[in-house]
């Protein structure tokens, strides 16, 4: 189903797609298949996007449970926010630097994002840590990358896309200054320190509101969380 492959590879160039097909064909050949199957494409996509599986990495039962809880958090939050992209796959097989992964598939190519969509996606990103907090009661380092992405998205909403009522429809991007001496960075903010503080506060507000949303959803769906976690522990990939 090429439309599923296409939806799972947004932003891929022709060369990236060629690489994907190549990886899928290599796998199919290794398995002695006569043709390239959908599973081969799935496998190739994960490898190209996230690095090879690290099955040699043995996680303790407790670590597996934490990873499963974290990933289930992303998935359940995404499932209960209509504006979020639907879930395609959840895995707790370590890959590259990641111990687990939840993949969403956009329904169509998006070039223009609504504020609701961005807020939904930030809530999904925070769903992992929120699940650890709510269901395990302690937190791990596993959410570092989620926070980075969520903060960057929230910051862009404020400084670039005029989506903060308080900061208004202004661009606060640091502009590169053609007159800067070469030893200076060349990028400098065109606003006061006071404004910088306000921007930081607004970014924080957006992220905290999304966290609250994630908390509400996870607290209200503990039973579904439990089922997804158990299914992940049993099958590793959903
Ligand atoms: Zn995560």
C-alpha cells in the first residue's frame, strides 16, 4: 500500500525514497521472498528514520515497563485528541538512541499547521513523561528529546507564527545582522530583555497547558493505558 508508505515518509527526497526501497528489497532478499512486502517497507522505514534495531540491548523488566508506559502515554494522548495525527505504530524495541518509539501518521501532507494541531502535538510529546509520572510515580531521563521538540514547537508558535495572544502578531526571530563583525555571531535579537522574558513565559505557558491536557487524558483513561502497556510488553510492537 504505497499510500501508507507515503504517509509515513513526509519530507523524504527522491534519494531518501530510493534508499528506502533499496533497504526494503535487501531485507526481502535476505528473507528469501519473491517480492517486496509491506513488512519490508515498514522495517526499512524504521531503519532509515531511526537507525537499526538494537536487540542486543537487554532491558530489565522494570526498564521495559517504564518504556512501555512512556510510549503508551504518547499513544493514548494522541488517540484522545481529535486534532493530533493518528497513531501508526508503537514499539519498545530499542533503535539507535531511542528505547522505544511512537509513530504518528499525518492523514495528508501538511504544509500549514493550525494552532490547535500544534497544541495537540505538544500534548502528545508530553504524554510520555506524564504517563511515567501518573502511573509509575517516578520520572526518568527518557523524555529529554520530547521536551526539546515540544519547547522548540512552542517557541516557534510565539516568536515566529504569532500564535500567542500576549505577544501579538510580531516576529521575534533573531535576525542575522549583515553589519556584524565576523567574530560576532551575526544573529542578534531585535527586542529587549523584558520582551525576552515575556517570550520565555509564554513558551512555558503553552507547554504547561499541553502538559495539563496530557494529564487529564491519561488520568481519565488509566484502563486503556494498562491495556496498551500490557500489549506492548507481550508483543513489543503494536
Ligand atoms: Zn517520548
